[in-house]
C-alpha cells in the first residue's frame, strides 16, 4: 500500500522551486569552472576592487546546480559495528548545450563484514541528463532525468551471496541517497528537481528525487515487482577563502511503498544523516580541482543503532 502522505515534501519543494520563475530565464553558456573562479581583477578605470564572482559550493551527496564538464571520483568509507565498507564512485560527463549536460556514474564496493567473506561488487550503471537554467540572478533550477541498467553484480535468481551483501552494505555507506545503483535486480527511473541560491560566497541548495524501480530479473529472490522511493537533501556552503569552502549538508531517504526492506523492519523506511566538510578550489591551467573531505553521522536507526560513521573523500576535476 502506498504511503501517499510521504509525497508532500516533493510538492512543497516544487512550489518553492517555481517561485523563481516570475522573471524571464537568462541562459548563459558558463560552466562550473567559471562559477568557481577567483575574484575579478580590478579594472584600471575602477578605483575600487570589483566584487568577487560567485563561488559555488559543490555539494557532497546532492546533484550539482551548475551543469559541469567533469570527471569525479567520490569515495565513502563506513565504519559500523557489524562491518566496514568502502564505496568508490566514478562520474563523468560534459555539457552539450548551455546548462544541459549528459553524465554516467558507476560504483565499486569493497565489503569487509565481521563474519563472512569479503567481496568486491560492481553497481548498476546510472545515466542521466542534468539541466540547470538560471531562472533569476543567482538562482538556479536544476532538473534531472535518469535511469539505471540492472546489470550489477550480486543479482539474478542465483546471486553470489557475498556480492549481494556488498550491494546491501553500500546503501547506508552512501546515506541511502543512491539506492538505484545497488538495486541490481531493478530497472530504475529517476526524476529530480532542486533549487539553488548562489550569492557571492554563499550557496544554499535543496533538492528532491523520485525513484521508480521495476523488477527486471531475480524474480525468485526479489519479493517486490515495483518499488517507489524518494530522497531529499539540503546544502549550505560558504567560501571563507578563495581556495577554501566550508559546508554542511543534511540527507533524507524515505520509502513511499512498503518495500521488502520496510517489511523486515519499519525503521528501514527512512534514513536521516547530517554532516559537513571542507573543500579546496585549485585552478591548474584550464582545469579546476575541487578536492574535499567530509564526515557524516546518522540521526536515526538503524544506522545510529549500529554506530555507523561515514567518511567521504571527493575529487572532482572540472574542465
């Protein structure tokens, strides 16, 4: 039975997003490297220095609000009572039109449980389009459409048990924000919308995502033919220096149907994590490096009960 009451946050966020549509959209051919540039050089005609260009704070688990040309390695390490799990994701893509880019993402998980064998599992690949128009000065409305292919390891009617366990362990390691990558028996459609306000050195951003999963294989082991899931996030970042940004981020995941994990324990219905980190802004020729380190902790069970601690190292390369 659907929990339709859980959909209300999406409606609220959509209403918030379209408040910025009262002014005509101004689409500019700029990429993330421009938005993250150092302050403007003072003109010879100007007696005072020009105001610094906006320094967009790149989120940790949320989507970018400015479509970039990027190659990004984003790795998370989870330490909990029952296991230690390392998940490394690789994302690549580029713009092919102003504010419109195409991207692909995949993850590799190394799972080391206290009891049982270790395993290395490859996730489903995820492909998506990201459109990030500037709807008003300093305000962007990022919209995403994507899908996964159900080809990850640990799937099918006779799955490799350690690989299947690794895929399950990857979900909390990534704060349950990327469930579609690790649901290896499901074809998942994703739609997302967000809103970002970028003013000088400050970034405020929110987003919501709906995930519709249809079973494509593994009918002997998967009880659900269809699942509906959702994720939400909020990010605040401030460039304290030209090369240094501090940020905080909250992430929330909620099942909208009584999927198999919810039937196991109602505490699995939603996940809430909070954390933050530091990120550098390093121009190197025509590219920009944005390395960062962050720490996240759960605010509810079952992750809190297992004393889960999440550490993230992120290396985006913008070009």
